[in-house]
C-alpha cells in the first residue's frame, strides 16, 4: 500500500468517525457541515510536534547525490543559456525587421 492509499484510508476513517460522532448518516456522503451541530473543529498541532513531523518527512525524501546535483545544475544552466540566446536572436531579428520596414 503506497502513501496515497494510506492517506485515502485515513481520510475515510476520519469521515466515518465524524459520521458516528454526530450520529448523522447520509448514505455515505457527507456535506461540508457534517450535521446540524456544525463542522468538526480540528485540534492545533504544537510547534514541537510539527517540527518532529517535518523532520520525519524530510528523512523520507530521496535526496540527490552530489554527482546528480551537479549534472542537473549543468543541464539547467545550458538550457537557460540556449533559450536566452534564442529569445535574444528572435528579438534582434524582429527589431531589425520593424526598423527596416519604417525606414
């Protein structure tokens, strides 16, 4: 089960808990308000817990190695240079065409 499936299952569990807590069942589909009592208020996460969760998620990231990082940087710089030269060339051609057409 991948991360998206786990999150979908967690959302479904939370939806079922809200439905059971309010006592309102609407055929499996809930509205934004869930019941006449109003929306369920979520508890705030403490800054310390938030930072722990951020660190946990950052450990899961597949960070590129130095060789990959250098190669990606070179690709970006080359593509940026080529596109800059193309746009400069088109600008120069169009500018000269307009100037020559009014001369």
